[in-house]
C-alpha cells in the first residue's frame, strides 16, 4: 500500500524582535507576559508594523526552497475565537502568499528525490495557554502572550513523501537549510511545529496535528501507517479527520471536539499595505547551502560522499569542520573522527552538537594529531568530556582530562634509561619466560605478544615503535 | 512648565461628554492651554476610553493615540472624552450605551453621529476644538446637524494609531471647530506621517486658509441632489454654491453613477471589518470579565451578547455573514469592486473639476427616535460615504438654516488636496459673513 504524506511546517523565524512590534523574541527564560506591548497584546487602537527583517528572513527561505516570488504579497486576517488569540484574529497570509511553487531535494527511500513546495507564507504566532492542575482536568488556565507575535513561516509541501522516514529526512534537510540561512534556531523549545497529512493510496486523508519534534514526525506517521493499515485489513473505512499526536505515548488520538469545518472568514488585512516582494527577493543574497557545501567538501577535501553528507548535514558541524587547520581537513582520519566518532558519541548520549564546547574538541584533535596521545586515548578523553557535559553542563580542558587520566603518550628514553616503557618491558620479560624463550628460538609472534603486554601495562600510552625498539634491545642484551 | 492645568467645569447640558478632566494639564506650544475634547474611541493614556460601549467600561489605555500625543506636544489640554454612537456605529449618537447627546441647535433633536458629542461640545461653546472620527460621515454629519465645521482628511494623512478601529480601511480622525480657520489649525497639529501606522502617508499639513477661489471648477453631481434629499436643504445648498460662483468659481454639473452602489459597498465593507475588529472584546482582557466557571466559548458568547448594544451586534452579524465562505464573493468581493468604481468615478470627475460640492446630509437633524428602522437610518449616509470609499478629503461647513436648523455644505477634493477643500470652505465662510 503506497503511503502518501504531505507536511505543513511552522517554524519560528529567529529575529531579534516580533513580527509586528519591537518586543524582544527572547522570552523563554522570562516571566509570563513580560515581553508584551499594546501591539502584540492586540490592545484596541494599536496597529501592526511589519518587521522588515522577518520578511527578509522569509524571502531567504523562499529563495533557498527555489520558490517563485510574486510581484506583491499581502497579509490577511484569519478570524476565529480562542483565548490565546488576543485580537480574535491571526494576521497571516491567504491568497497572496510570499512564495509558491518551490522544491527541496532530499535523500529519498529510493535515491535522490525532489519534494515540491506548494507555498511559503508568513504569520504571527498566537499566545500560549498554561493549564494549571493537570492537562486533563485543569483547575484553571492562564494566558501568556510572550509568544504572541513571534514571526512564523509556514511551509507547505505537496504530498510527495512516501514514508515516515522520508518525512523525517525532509525535515532534517529543511532544518539544515534554514540553519544555513541563519533564520532559524532548532534548539529553541517550540520553534518547530508540524502538521502532517497522511493517507494510504485509495483511502481518505488524515491530518495529524501537534507534532513538535523531528523524531515525533516519524513516530506519529509510523503510528498512523500501522493504524490505517490495520483498520483497512479489518475492513474498516478510514475516516477523514484530524488527529492529535500525543508525543509522550507515541500515539495519535481522534480530536474529541466536533469536526466542524471552521470558517475563518479570511479578508485582506486593512492595517498593512501589500509587500512588493519580487524586487526585494532579487536583492537578497543567500549563503552556500548544504548541497553545495557537500560537493565542495568532496572536491576540496577529498572526502567520501557519505562523510561529506554527514559533515554538511548540520551547519554547526560543517562550521566546526572548516575551522580545523587545512592539513586536518583533508585527512580521512579527521573526517572519520568527526563524522563517526564525535557524532556517534553524541548520538549515543542523545546529545546535540550545540551546547558542547567545540573548541575543546578541536584542541583534542590537534593534540592527537601532534602525537601527544594515541587514537584510543583520544576516544577515551572524548567520552569522558561528553559525560561531564551531560552530567554537569561543563567539562575540563582536554589537557587537564588527559593528564588526570594519565593518557599522555609515554616516550621511551634512549638505551639503558629507567623510563616507564623500559620498566614495563622489563616486567613483561620477567613475567613471561615462555614467550622470551619462544622469541629466542626465532618465533616472531612471541615479540608481538610481549608488545601487547607492555601496551597493557602502559594503558595504551606507549608508542608501539618505542615498545618494539626497547623490547628488542632488552631481549638481545639478555642473550 | 509642569503643573499648569486648565480648570474645566463645563455646563454640559447637552450631555456631550462621557467624562471630563476637571484639572487638565497642558504645556507649551501653539495650542498652549487650549481645551480640546477628544472622541471616546481615541486612546488617551490614563483616561478611560470606552467607545461608548459597556464592553470597554473601565478600560484605561496605557498609551496615547498619536493624535493625542501631537495635541499634547502642541500644548493643548485634553479636557474630556465625548459621547458617540457605540464604536462609531450610528448617525445620531443615540446608539451610545450610556446616554444620548442633545443637539445644541435644538435639544429635541439629535446632534448627528457618530461624533455627536464632539460636535455638541463645540456647538455649545464648551470647547473651541474637538477631535472626531469619520468612517462614513461621522465627522461631517454631526458638524452639519450642529452647525459647525468638520473635516474628514484624506485617508492616510492623519495617523490612526490609537483610534479604536471600527472600519480600518475607511476611517480617519479629523478636526471639528466653529470656524474653518480653527479646524485648519487643529488639522495642522494632528496631521503628518506616523511610522506606527502603515497606512499613514508622509504628507504633513501646513496651511493657512486662502479665500481666493477665482477660476476654481466646482463639480456638482446630479446624484448629490437626488431622491431623499429634502428640497429645502437642496435650496440652501444651491444658494451656497451660487455664492461660490459669484466669488469667481465655475460651477459644472456632472454625474456620479457609482453612487447607486456606494451605500451598499460601504455597509458591506465596514461591517466586515468591524466583525473582525470587535472580535478582541471577549471578556479576557478588558471590560467586565467573562465568567471563568463556564467553558470559554460559552463565556465569550455571553460576554459579547451582554456587552454589545443592538446596532453593534447587528453589524457584527452582517459583517460575519458577508465574509462567510460561499458569500465572500457575493458580498465582500463585490463591495470592493463597487468601491473601485467609486474611486474611478472620483478620478474621472477630478480630471474636469477641482472639487465636488453638495449637501452634507440629505435632511436637517432628526427628532429623537424619528429614524426607527436601520435601513432608513443607513440611507441618510448616502452623501458622505463616497469620500470614505475613495479615501478623498471632504469638509462640511455651515451654509444656512432650514426652520432654524443648521444645514452643511459638503466639499470634496482630490486625494491629498485637503488644503483645497479647506480653502473652498473658507471662501464660503468669508463670503457669507461679508
């Protein structure tokens, strides 16, 4: 059964001020209703004034998504009552959106895939309701208007996605694109909201609302595919309905409210003039995007397509990679270290690249490159640093950590000295007479065994070359 | 200089004010110490602003409308908030949720509306200047009925920031005064660009009225003297136009066919916008609170049913209907097409004439309760709504009386030519007193 998915994605644009007033958008750590003014509270007599930066951001998105930008774009009022909606209408766009007919190429289930974008438009975020005394039976509900007026873009795709996994990949690519543009911060709570339309070919379409995370999209859609397939198998018809995603339980539930077709009575917003966007869009420049950067990584640094894709799939990682010295960037070992080791360890801890001090990891790479620690030790240090960040929010400097763990490479001195490598070698020889005997009889493998013993005694911090040299010299001296 | 106030204890026998400021502060400037009355739909920081509606009772705006800021900067003393039809919806000020205002020219009659309180306050001599707002004639109608001067400026010439919206695309704040000179002075203070109002234009008004009108071409559309216009009113207005002709203007009769649809276009547009503008009054943020024990939608309904007067509810219903899916094309979209026709008619006429003139209102002031059905009330706006639909300036200047009741001459001008309509009104005022 073919799965058909289309997405409607709401993203908060990362502007300093709100869409129609000068209030700061940086409200997340502040008390309720502390980032408000007559405009975003919708006080009688106040008037909206467009934030040009927000339009510029949205136009960047339109360009990055290869959209057509019309001559003129217009705001409209979407009228409905809800306690979080301070004006009784939302200023949004309706029949004259900012941009239409774009596309975004993604890695689909069957190779490269082009997902068509129906439209991109701007709108204001409503306020937020806070239910006191439990979400199921709240004692009372409070309204916080700090969020009211935060600029959003809504991106609508055609129903071109064919699996929950593809939907997730699309979102990841979209997020990367928006972050490359510098218009979106995916780390901010509530900065992304997705509604997904999903149907099985030949059946009615179901809308799933209230998805607020990247993983949630895949989870919600996977649940829906199973639910709908089971229903059809049991001979039931899929009802055309709106369902809510309950993230905590990973299920979708039928919206209890009567599914009345809402009539939003859209009409042009008389308090704002139409925006002349085509010329504006032409003047706006957008930076290098993930696909272009990937090609450049392959070409300039000689990386494999897989490594290049991973390293450019997130703006922060790509920036980190490019902050490394040129000789490190062109080495497969570095690419492996960042793309596989660093990201793998982060992923294992469910941590994000943000919030970790990338400078530390750069230093760690440099220390490893200089041969001051071994590959194995570098991984051990990385793990320790990440654990510290996860548990306490901060971590030691790499050198501190290496020192504390005693992981600096131990170098053997010249012949006859009493350094730790020689000491360990003496011990190994004393403890393994059989191996020594074997070696003296010409068994080369015996030396390897002894090297292993020394490495264990020095906790991997000795250089294999040194160990070889010292052992050989000691054994030949014993003879 | 801080601490200076105007003592304001008016004999408000016509009930023009909803509230007065007994000791009103004022500052330096061209209007230093001049008492100015402000219509109650214009926000005044720290002074209750209700739009003459129960639903806003107790609402004290935390900010001044731009026009109020400008008045204060010019030194004026804001001495009171004037009565009006609730949210500006009416032609008589009878739709105030609080009390009616009487017409100083004849207290058995209405002062007109919706800026009836401002007009009565000026006509009664309580203040020399007042601000009104005009969505479909709400400055010019009461000016005509009370026998004063009222100017509806070009749309965008005066900031709407702080004006509690009834129909955003139509309305303007404007000056009301006894003389053209005073009205022009007040216009000078309030006009100008305001970055907070996106529909505001950068076109300040610096003008001294000039009575010289030789060579001016005055168009008189036949429709301005059509059905429903009282013959006695028509005769007074024709006399006024003749006076302008004697002063050297050329009078050209013309036609304005779009008038046939203007009233319908106006009422569909203003009620549509109003239905949306008034949605914010739900009992959550201002006015008497909604009953929080009930589900929110029930509480909202109850609050809105009790808080809005009959005419406001009627217009919200009409506008909600006009915007509904399936009816939008038939009503709202069609009204915008008709509105474009009105604009086109003005543009065409203004190629051949400099201003248009006619009566402001089809009749003199009504008796209280005289217009009991809404439709006949709406019809009395027929001569004033075209200027709002097209956004052009229009002034009403007293031009005579019918049985002791004032009649207004209305002069409309080209977009942004407020100065010219002021000059024509001034020429008439001067010519008449000469």
